[in-house]
C-alpha cells in the first residue's frame, strides 16, 4: 500500500521557486492517485532536496528564482493548486520562458541524477513491444530505418500476429517481481479488443480504444461545446475533471481509481488521444511509461479510418455520427502514422531512466515474420530465428534476469 | 437565438438585428467612400504564412519530396532564405503578429489581444492613406482572430466551414448531415445570421458589408462545395477565398494563412504530410494565378514563410505534434520572396530573422516600418 505524502515535503514547497508550487501542490492533493513509481520517485526527490545543505539548496535554485523575478507570473494565491490554461499561456509566452525552461531542466537533471546514484529506486529489466496492425502495406516503405541502425532483425517461423496472443498471455500471467506492485506489472494499450480478456485473468491493465468508445464520446461531446475563450476551456476541463468516470468505464478499469484517473487525464491531455486510435496508443503508452513505469508494456497499433469530406476540419467529432459517407479504412495512412508513433513510443521509453539500458524492445508487425530487437549492450545473444515458444521463453528469461 | 445587449442598452437585440443595423450604417459610409474612387495600387504584397513544418519534412534531402512545387518550381525564381529564425513565441498568433509588425510579440496566443505594435497593414493605411478595401487577411488557423490586425478585413474562411459543420453536428440547425448541399446551406445561413460567433471579423468599414461582395463570397463557397474531387480541406477553401479577393478587389496587401498541416497536433503523421503537400501545391497555384494576370504579375510580390518548424522526434513535447521547444528544429523556419521585389533570384545562406521581413517588404512598398525591430534585407528591391 502506498505511504502518505511525507510531512517534510509540505514544508519544502515554501522554499522552492514560485513556479513549482501549484503543480507540486496538485501532486500532493492527488497523492493517492499517483502510481507507485511516481510516489517513490517524488518522495526520493523531495527527500534528497530536504537533506541538501541550505547553501547548496539556494545555489541549485538561484538561477530559476532570478528568472522568476523578471517574469510576469500569474497571481497565484498561497492555496493555488494546479495551473490553468490561462496560467500556462502566460508562462509560455513570456520572453524569459525558454531560459526558465532550460534552468528547470538543469535542476531536474541534477536531482534525478543524485536520486539515481543513491540506488533507492528499483531498476528491474523491462520489456517493450510495439505491434503494427494486420492489413497495412508493409512493403511500401522501409520499416523503422533509424531504429534498425541500433538493433537487429530476427526471423520468426510465423507472422508475429500469430505469436502475439500466447506471448501476451505468458507475459500477463508471469510471476510478479519483488519490489513492484501488481499495477506495475503489465500494461497493454490496444486499438481493438483482442487482448482485453487478459485484464480478467491476470493483473494486466488493458486500455482498449474500442472499449473506451463511450468515455471518448462523452469527452468529445463536452469539448465540442467549448466556446472560443480561455474561461470556457478551463470551465469545461474542470467539468470533465469532476465527471464520474465509473459510469463511463467498464470493469476492471472502472474500479481501480488510479487507472480511472489515468484514463481521464489521458483523454484530457490532447495529443490526439480522443481523435485517432493510433495517437491514443502512442500517447497513452508514453504516459504509462513515464508515470506507471510498468515492467512490461505492449502497444498494439490499429487501422485509422479515412477522414471523410468536411470532417477534416472538425477533428473533435466522431465522424460516424453525422456523416452519411460509408467508413473506409486507410491502411496506407495508418502505416505511416503507426511507424512514426511506434518509434515515438520507443524514444519515449529511452527518456525514462528506469527503461534506459534496462529494456528489451521488440518492434513487430502482425503480418511480418521478422521482428526488430533493440536492447542494452548487456543483452544476451539473440538467436537467428524464433518460434513462438522460443520467443516467449527468451522474453520471460530476460524479465527474470538479475540486472 | 442568442441575444446581445448593445452598448448597455436595456432592450436586448438579436444578432440578426445587429447585423442588419451595422450593414445599414456601413453601406451608407461605403457609398460615401466609393464616390471618392480608389487608385489602383502600384505595388502589391501577397504574404502567405504556413503553419509549422520541420526542415526534415521540407527543405532537406529527405524532405523535398513533400514540397516539390516550392523546391522545383518556385525556389529557382525566388530569393530564398533557408535559415529564417523565429526568436519569439512559437505559437501561431504571436508568430504571425511578429511577422506583420516586425517586432517579436508576446501577447495572448488565443487571439484575445491585438499585437502591441502596428502591422504592415497599419503602416500602409496610415502612410499611403489606403482604404480598408486595400488590406485583407484570409486565414485557416483557428487561433487567428480579427485582432491580428484591427481595421483590416479579416476572413476566417476555414472557421466558416468549421462553424457550419459544428452546427450540424451539435444539432443547432434543422440540417442533419454532413452532405455538400446541407453544409453549403448552413454556411450561407451562418454567413447571413451568425456574424458574431463565426469569428470572421470585419472590425472596420469594409466592402465585405457590400451585398455584392458578400454574394461573391457565397458564390465562391458554392464553387468550393460543388467543385471536383470532393474537396475536404480548409486550406483549399482559404485559397479559393483569397483568390476571389485578389480577382475581384486586387488589394495592395493580402495575408493568407494555411494550416491544414496543424492536424499534427492530433498525431496523424500521414495527414500532417498531406497538409504540407497541399500547402506546397496551393502556394504554387497562387503564384501561377498572380502570373496569369499581367498587371498583377508586374506589381505583386509574393512572400511565403513557414511560421516555425515543430518539435524534434524524441522530445518530451511529443515531437511533430507540437511546436514548443527552444530548439533549432522548432525555431528555424525559411522564407521565400517571389516577384517584383526580387532583385535577382538567389539562395541567401546567412541567417535572418522573421522580423526582418516587415521592414524589408515595407520599404519596397514605400513604407517606413519605424516601430519594427528587424533589419532590412539588402537582396530585396527598395
């Protein structure tokens, strides 16, 4: 069970730069909705800062405080929690914003490096899989040419689509590793519903674009009603933050508060997660990697439908509802989208410390009988080819290996 | 129907009534203005700004495939500045205001504030006594409002289509489906009655209130909706509208903004590339259209600028989706100048800034952009 937010941390807020306050208070207020990895990381960062000698603390934050002194900041009151759209806009258009951002990144790099060196955070081996859907024209262009420079293609005895169900099942049902909570074990994001039953039979968390259709429609409908002013944007966001997600979601997602809130935040955070299936998979995967840090992450891309005449300009809309033109798949466009977005999932994992140098990554396509494997230098030698059982065994061995 | 309180009057007024009231007042003033006659401008500027396009999807070895017309057809006859830095806020409203004013702007990104310096349009109006008819903005971008240059005709063409589609979707009209005829009918209805909300601002006396010009616009809409190949793009509508403005009015200054590539914010890379291809083609068509008329060809300078790049692959801001990073990938744009102001076609490899364009093109038009902070570009005719 998660520990509560440490008391010393609340006092620490007053010593931090002003721009840190509202976001940090927001995290404290939602402490129980943070994932274990977020709580561990935040607690370790705050603990390190609290232990820092006063002069080093001041030196660390002095550049940010100096920049803040010259910036026009929102009129935050002591109790202000979170940043409104208006506040974010005011910060972002400040001439000093780029400098502020650079200094903030420097501070976080220093804090993160120090926490990492302390060894207090678990760093088990991890596995990431990105799968392109069946039916896309794979021969029309090279597959992940940039990533291929850093990995190796391995043959499969059958197309990967046939290997996926048993591999996913074995991964979802594997014995949990010591030090991680069940919610950190396996996450699956898929466009369809093929892997959704795993959520019933294992500790895997499965978010399906298709299953979430009701929630997406509700969010789209509310967002479509926004008038074109910032107040209306904030008001609608606030309304959607309060909406009872349990009524919009099905079990088991509905009954797990942290996953429920993850879905809410995901659908509210833009990046196409409400609009295109593959954007939902990419952005959802990257957010899960950043926040949940599951040991196993499966990201299964899908086929996007063609944009219908006149719907292209109103992308918040579910184009099935009002447009009488029959739906048509866009396999060629979906391939272009999914290739780029799956690469973004991989690049996103490389930005998260627990995955860097700790992750075996497979880039696969359902119709393809080879996979691109990427991993740390210490990864065991990869056989020239795999059958389904061998691939599953290789992956499970990797996840059990002491790192 | 929603109601407004006009200037604090106690009796509410409907939008339709307000529109009619304004129309009557403006028509009267226009009638007075028309009797004075307007000289045809000796120099004209068509400025096209395009949303965020990265170098890797445009002017790079791998990217030129997405901009074949800009690269093969336009670049050889242009002054091309491949390194044009955006040192301001990399948002749409601020960038376009900076280009128009020649000063880096830091105003509300959502267009609720006007730029804090005069725009090229204002210099033209004040120094050359140009009438509002001579200054036009036609734009696709949702974040541009009439505040981009108060006192100028601003047509948010794509907004009109979006508004019509949204009204059908939200059930705010008797029309039910997104079929061509229903959309056209709704667009015409919006044009007639919902002047306040659609955001195409006519903040000054403007020929747009002239029934003949409005009719022209409705006819153009009909052409667009019933045109070949089932056009789906807001930028095509913007192009068509801009072309109509040039054809009918041939103003001294017109700014056009294309933004179909901004679908990138929703994460479809293929549709983003499609938007780049479309902008490439529409820029070429605009140039061909200008060249097809001897008077326009002799007097017009076409400037094409992308607003910024986008974020790098692998960035924490989700790469091509956004344009927020302080990186070269996001900040380094390009500019192309074609036509009358070009001394000699050339690729200028030194780095320039987007705010340099206003004083340079301003000088060519005989304007003194005295509140601009940019430097003059010597390659441009004065």
